[in-house]
């Protein structure tokens, strides 16, 4: 079989298309977008191919494929095929693209009979690759040689024709009727006439090097494909001619190889939906479809548009097939198989949203309405993420204004490209980027005229005078406030690792990604190395104290003022407390009381920089209790009660202190909002004061009892080797079932629900029961019927995903069990040191328990996982009432 280049590029010369833009076969991504790719190239008229209904005498048409099978063509002729509407598409040079056997049957039966079809204004060399790709995108199967060893009509002899009629050779036995065949032969004038017609067909040879049948387009007339093809060609939906839309990346961003920061910004609400990635997902339209409520649209609205679009194709003629196509189109958007739909994007743009993308020094902003909307989008992005003011300066800014064009199309109103220094000038002064006045003109510009033109007077912008920004007075004035020029790095809003807000259980990393699971195994190995006494281990351990609330305190890097706060210091509107008045404003209840104590006494420690810790007690929390007949000093910050023998030095220090805290994380940065966290805190450099009891979170085996023996090391290392083998086998399963899958949002809550029930067992049946219950609760609470239907559909989608991937899930559940065995062995060893009594309050008194757990930290101080006995501590954490109240 000849290659595509031999058949098409050499013989069927292309004149208007670029053959490489229609690869054979199409990629999955290209299949998904092929029928609308013409809308994605930035040109509205370049891809229109005129089509019309037409008719021709069969004898005036020519074939385009290199094989037409004799038995099939004769069988159709004998069966009565001659002329009529054959559903054939014909090139402007009179080559038929499909329906070759019907055409040949007509030449056998009545050569002058008229054939009706659709004429497309493209030559055969251009039409073959275009329609072959269209057939593939529809999902039609290519057609090879028929079963039964049929002979190619162009290589057959007249005796083959006679053998077919009289003996049924090469004819389908199910449809062959000798009497009917011979009667048909007599009806056309006998063997002499048949011989003439056969010779005429053989003279209509296809072009040299024409594609074999397996490489020809399949445009199925029985399904109405030719009508769909005609409509797509005539409306320019297929990307026939240059310029061609990029297909390796979203829209026109394929040249961007850096990590891409992309999303939507609302110029009315100033809200931003953003993602940072290197694989282009999720697409802009996918963000809308996955969370339509955020963008001010609804699933019903999206599907109504898709229904109009499907009906406009004219491809389906009954309601059931139309609805099926709508569901398929919607699912393609949800799953990211289709990456652009300008009409759906316009729905969001009409609500004030502008789409943006940044890669390196290139920024792209698209929106609707006024040009100043695009400018406001840029300003908001700079305020929130420092796109134009942090890092390398943006070199290219592309702006596009769009508007609706009917119900199912969008037109481009204007495009602007701004380079280098003009970007900041335009952001500052506004107006048409192509008509920016020179700097000297701006300096002399009249205030009234500037305001009338939408710009601002010299030395001013939206927020007033520019003079004085950055001064000590200005920094102090805005130190506690969210201000447009108190800029943040966009990474802080995207990457959680810069804020120590949550730690994963080591075994749960299996359900995040393959890389996360691999890192978790490395953590297991690192802890083993530590417990073997390996001084060169690149991992560290800290004891996880069960404190609450989490306290952030230290010196504000901008103002030098001492502050205290909770995780809310990183809010969009930060709650940073410099004074008791700030605490009363930002917090309430027991939390406010504890923060007031912290603000009064923690400055005495002389903290350099910023530390995060867990508050263990204030003086009112310290209690005397009896344990085994002995007096102990205790406090209970959260779930666990900590007890110290009353005669010990620690107990005396605790009783004398006004506050107790355990520090575990250090922060560094030029501003609070841009600080980065590293696990670990050096408490040895802090000032000693009787008012503050400070304990180090570092794990210390002063007795040597936590060191692994040789046999223990061998056993655990063997188990880790087995885990690595299982992990390698489960790689594809993890990639399918990671936290980005439809199951991702539910798997960890399922695990926690099992812990609440007092079991660590994970299996398919209980997972499905959990999902059923979770969705049924939401369905019962929903008031609107359409909401109930949507949640029911989502439930069925998730359950179907579980059924489809049950074997993959079982392999991951087994891998989690293997990791838990190793984790438990390590926990038992670490718990063998217990100089502090840890207790769990019960109805019958106190129950002795192990510490909450441990945190393993890598050499960077940026990555960590937690080792916790979930059956002991996590279950208690879910069920035991807390003594403090959030405020």
C-alpha cells in the first residue's frame, strides 16, 4: 500500500491547502476540534468553500480512488441502482469523493442517468485530505477491501464480469440471484452492450497514484454526512486554507513553552480564577463549563446554545439524536477534548469576565465591551499577581475585543499589540494603544481634556496622586491594608507550598499523583535512614503537637512592627494584628482572648523574622490532675491532654507562664503576603522569659531507644522495596485516579469517613455507598428540580467512573495498606520515647495515647508529610469536642 505522500502529494497535487495540516490519522485532540477549527485561526472568511446541489450524467464524472470492486458494483446494478441522489460529494474537477460503487453501478445500468449530489468548489487534490479528516472526526470507520476476495474493477477482465453474472463469482452469496442477474443482463442489451459499458468504466481510471480505498474519505450518505460536510464547508467551519489555527496548544499560544499562567478576571467584581500549568489544561472554556455559576452562566444556558448549534448542522433529524449530540458536545467541553468555544466564552465576557494568559514576557487579554475593560483587567492582574510589575518586564501585550454575532457566532471588533515601554504608558493613561501621545504631550495635557478622554491628569491615576508612593509614610499608612500598589506575586495565590496551611498523610499521597506518591516513598526511606542513626540523612523529623489555634507572629518585614495572627494573615483582605484594637476588629470569642495574650507576651521572645506555631495554653487552661495517684500539671489545647509530673521543672515552668507555644515553621520574605515557608524553627536563639513556655517540635531520641535494630531495618527496607514495585505497577492507575479525576474530590473524604467509623478498610462497595450517601444528601436538600437532576447526573458519572476503574482502585487501596504497615512500624518506634504523658479524655477518665504524630521534612524545608496513627488520633480528632472556639 502506497504512503499518503506517494498518493496525494505526488499525484493529487494540492493547490489551496497544506497537506500536513490534515494528518492521517488525526490525533484525538484534532478530531475533537476539527469541525470548528476554521473559527480558531483569527480569519472569518478564509475557509469558506462554496457548495451547491447539482446533477451530472454518470458518464461525465470521474473516480478518485484506486480501487472499485467489481462484485459490489455489479451487485448494486443488478439490484436496481441507476442514477438518483446518491449522497455523493463531487470536486470542482468532477471527481467523486464517495459513492464510487453507486457511480459504477449506474454506468453498468444506464450511463446517461443523472446523479444528484453536492459539488464543492475545491479540486480533488484538496478535497480528499479535507473530507477524509472530516469523516474521521465524525467517527466513521475506513472501508477496506470487501470480504470474499472481490476483484478491483480496474484490473478485472471481461470474463470476470461474466463469471460474476452467470456463476456468482466475487458476488456476495447472500444477495446473488442467478436468474435475476441474467435477466438484468438481457435488459441492458446482452453481453455486447455490457462489454462496451465495462470498457468505458475501465477508461475512467483514477488519477495516477490515487489513494487506496482504506485511505479515502468516508462520508456516509445513510447518516446524512454529505449535508453536514456541505454546511461546514460553506460556513468556513473547517480550517481549509492558511492561516491555520494552532493545534498543539490552545488557540495561538503554541509558541509558549514556559509554564502558563492563565484564567479569567472580572472587571466588575475584581475576582480572579487562575491556574498555573505547563500542559495548557484546563482550557478557558473548560473553566466556565466546570464551574458555570462562578461565571454567571448556567449549564442549561450552555446546553441550549449547544442544541441550537447541533440543530444548525442539519445533521440529525430526530430529537433523541440531537439530545445525544448535545450531551456529547457538553462532555467534550467538560473533559477538555474541545478547547475553544467563543460563544460560551462570550457568555462569561458579557458578565464582566476577561480571559487572560501569560507565558514569560508575553500576555494575552481578551474581552468584550469597552477597550478600557481590557485595561482594567490588566490593572487588576497587576495588583493581585504582579504581572507587569514583578519579575522580567512584559515585552508583548496582545488585546482583543470581541462581540456577539447572532446567537451562534462571535466577531472580533479590534486587535491591538503593545510592546515594551508602551505597555506601562497605556496602563497608566488608557485610550487607544495605537494613538498614545508622546511623553512630552502627556506632561502638558490639560486636566479637563485628560478626564474627558478617559485618561488621568499628569501625576495621577485611578487611585489619586502618584507622588509619594513607596515612601516610609506611605508604607506605614498602608501596612495593614489591601492596597492596589501593595503587590503580590501571583505564585502566592496559586502555589500552596508557600504557606504552611495543610499537611497530607503520607499514604494519602497515592491519591494525588504519581510524583506525590513517589515522594511519599522517599519520605518513608528518609525516616528509616534517620532512625538507623544516619547522620547524613537529608530528612528531618518534628513531633506533631496537638495545639490550637495556629499562631503566626514576629516582625512585619515592611514596617518592623510586631504582629500576631492566624492563617487569616494570608487572606485577600489580611487580618494582621498589631494592636489589641486590631484583634477586637478582626476576631471574636475565645480566639480573640488568646490572641490578646499572645500579643502581650510573645514580643518578649525577641523573634527575628516570622514564626508559625501551635498555641498550647494560656494560664487559665493549666489544670492540676491526678494520674496513677500522682499530681500532674496538664493542659488540653485541642484533642489531646498533655500532662507533666507536678514536681518536674517543666511543670513549674508551665505554671509560671502566661502562654505556651510550640514553634515549627519559619517564614521569610519582603512582605507578609509574599513570605515563603520552610518547615522547622530554631527556638534556641529566642530570649528566655518566664511568661512564655516554649517547646521545640524537633524529634530528639536522647536515650537511643528509637534507633532501629539491624533486623528491624532489614524488614522495613524489604517492605519499602515491595512498595516501590507496587508503585511502579500502579503508575497508570494513579495517573487515571489522581486528584484531577472526577473521583478526586471524594476519595479523601471517603477515607476520613471510614476513620470516623473506626476502620481503615478501603474497598469498592463502601466507596460507592459513601458516594451514594453524599450525593443523596445534596439531592434531598436541593430545591430546584434542575439542580436535583444535575446532582443525580453527577452522582451517576462518579459511580460509573468507580465501576470502570474498580481494578485500578483496588490496586491503589492495596498500595495504601502496604504504606500503612511501614508507617505503623515507624510510628511504634518513634513512640517508644515518651517523656511527656499524652492522654485522651473519655467518659471514664483519661486514656493514655501516643503523641498526635510526626512530620517528616525534606532537605529543602519546603516539602513535608505527616505520620499519624489515624485509628487513634484522627478518629478522636473527628469526634472529641474542642475546648476553644474559632472567632
